C-alpha cells in the first residue's frame, strides 16, 4: 500500500503538497522489466530534491530557535538589570515598591478605621435598641397611665398658678375699676354742668324762635282769611258755571241716550236676523258635513243656492225688515222640503249599503268556518300522530330507565362497600388523631405553665423597675413643688402578685394583697360574665 507524505512548501499559510511514496519491495518481488523502466537519480540531486521539499519546515524551525534564544537573553538581561538603582527600570520598581508600601499602610489605616466605625455602629445600634426598648416600655399602658398622672400633676400646678394669677389680676382690676369709677363720676359731673348751660342757651333760642313763629302764624292767618274770601267768591262763580255745564251735558246725554236706544233697537233687529241666518247656515253645514261622501254634487248645488239666496236676502234686508223676514220664512220652508227628499234618498242608499255589507260579511264568515273545520281536522290528525310517536318514545325511555336503574343498583352496592371501608379507615384515623391531640394538649399545658411562670417572674422584674422609676419621678416631682397624689395613685395600681407600694415621699413599703384564688372563689372569673345574658341578681 502506498503511503502519503505531507510537505509544507514556503510560508505556513500555503496548503500542503501531498507526495506518495511506494513501500519498499522485497527482492523476490522485483521484476526485471520494472528495473529497466526505473530512472536512476544521483545522491546530490536526491538531496537537493529532499531539501527543496523540506526547506520551509527547516527555515521555520531555525527562526523559532533564534527567537527562543533571543527571548532567553532578554529575560537574563532583565534579571541582571532589575535591581540596579541607577536605571529607569530600577527607579520604576522602587516607586512601585514605595507605592505598594503606601497602599498597604493606607489599607491598614482603612481597616483600623472600619473596625472603629463598626464598633461605633455597634454601640449606636445598642443605644438605638436600648432607646427603642425604653420607648416601647414607655408605650405600655402602665407607663402611659403614670405619665398621664405626671401630666395631671403639672396641670394641677398650672391650675394653681392660674388661680393665683386670677386673684392678683382681680385685685389689680379692682383698683383700676375704683380709679375708673371716680374718673367717670368727675366726668359725669362736668358733663351735667355743661348740659345745664347748653339747656339754658337752647331755652333762650327756642323762646326767640317761638316768638318769631307766633308773628308768622298771625300773619299767615290774616293771609288765609283773605284767601278764603276770594276763594269763596271764585267757588260761587265756578258752581254757577258747573251747573250750566251740567245742564248742557244732561241735555246732550239725553240726546245720546235716545240715539243709542234707536241704534240698539236697530242692532237687536239686525242681530236677530243674523242669528237666524247663522242658525240656518249652521244647520246646513252640519248636514253637509254628515253627507259629504254621499252627496257631493248636492252639496255643491246647495252652496250655490245658498250664495244666491244670501245675496237676495242681503238686498231685501236693505229694502225693508218685514220683507226680509217673509223671504227668509219662504226660503226655510223650501229648504225643509228639499232636506226631507235628500234624507229619504240617503236613508235608502244607506240601507242598500248595509244589506251589501251584511251579505259580504256572511259570505266571509261561511268561508272562515269552512277553513276552520279543515284546519281542525288537520290538527287532530297531526296530534294523533304526535301522541303515537310520544308513546313509542316513552316506551323506549322506560326500558332505558329500567336498564339504567339496574346499573345504578350495582354501582350503589359497590359505593356502599367502598364507603364502609372508608368509614373504618376514618375511625382508625380519628382514634390516632385523638391520641395525638391528647399528647399535644398535654404538652401545650406544660408549655403554658412554664410560660406563665416565666411571665410572672418577668412581671415581678418589670414591677421592680417600674416602682424604682416611679419612686424617682415622685421624689423629683415633690422637689419641684408639684402635687404627687396622682402619681402615687397611678403607681400603686400594681399587679395582684406585687407586695409593695409607694408613699407620697417616694419610699417603698410592703403591703398585703388578696390572692387571685380568693377572689375567684367569691366572685368567679370576670371573663365568664360574657356568657350570661339579661339582668343579673345577687
């Protein structure tokens, strides 16, 4: 089998050239004809061919060796020159070392500062937690009530100060009021004196004015008497003129009344005639409106005749009233005769129309009755068919229901069996849960008893702290000259198991209190009172 040799020519970027080299043959397999055909190559030429083939690889190896040697020399020179102090590299290294030492020193300082800052923050957290606990303690109902009592003492002190200030202000105001009253009296006396002087002046002025008015009144009375005389004379003249004028007016009114009566009589005659004409016109109009559809031509003729008669009546009315009345009577008689004929024709026409309408209605009813009978027969047939189909469906439904009922009974038996098995399992599970709950309740009772003991011990500690705090506050309040009674009352509202109380001096004294059990035996638990409804009697 021939083997392939890859030789890279020139630069490494070129593609490889493949040469095939035949394997060596045994001498036994050498053929003479093959030897004759083989070309012989000298060794120098063969070496040249081999070198030309491997030239690029050899050159690459030489370049790589030269580069490695150069890099080794460079590293050795760098190692020799590295610690020389009078070179740029040495100075740079010194600066780097100094900078590194400085950074390490800064890092140590930062660590020290962070440590102190952590300690400070820890202390601040402790203080904050302590302050929060104090604030939380101050937010309890006990401390709030105590502080409310402290505020009550301050309020009482402020109230006493206000009362003292009010008394002092009352005394000062009393002196001011006395001075003010005396001043007002003096001013009032001066005012009365001025008023008296002004009254005398006004009295003199009024007297002068009254004398002047009296003289004017007398003068006006004389003028009035003269005016009355002249007025009476003028009134007499005016009365004469009025009487003459009234006489003339009466005569004119009499003439006007007479003319009005004549005009009224003429107007009444004309109105009577007009009412008669209007009544006739109204009657004609009503008849025409009722018979419009049937007597259109007659209506036109009557309108034309009415217009002719109205013109004749108007002419006759001008000539004389009596002639007009006679003419109207004749016209009305003639109209009545014509109306009777028209009414008879209209009645006959209406009867014919009614008979025709009745005939058509009967024919329509007969036709509808036939259609109803036909429709009834069809409905009966359809209903019979529907009933038969429903019977068939109900029969099929009944059979299907029976089959479903049998299947349901089988399923019901299986479900009952499963339910019985489930009930047995549930009973067993309930028994296990009851045992677990009993153990859990026992553990909870033990935990509750431990918790109650811890709470009682903690309450005793809190009570001691509170009593100490309250005693200090009461002493400070007494030194500040405040009323300590509200604080003492609030401080002595202690827990039932506490055996100490505070006096007004801020000192602690031992007291004996009733136990909770005695209270329970006498009155029972207060929390159970919510179970009682309505009124309670002893």
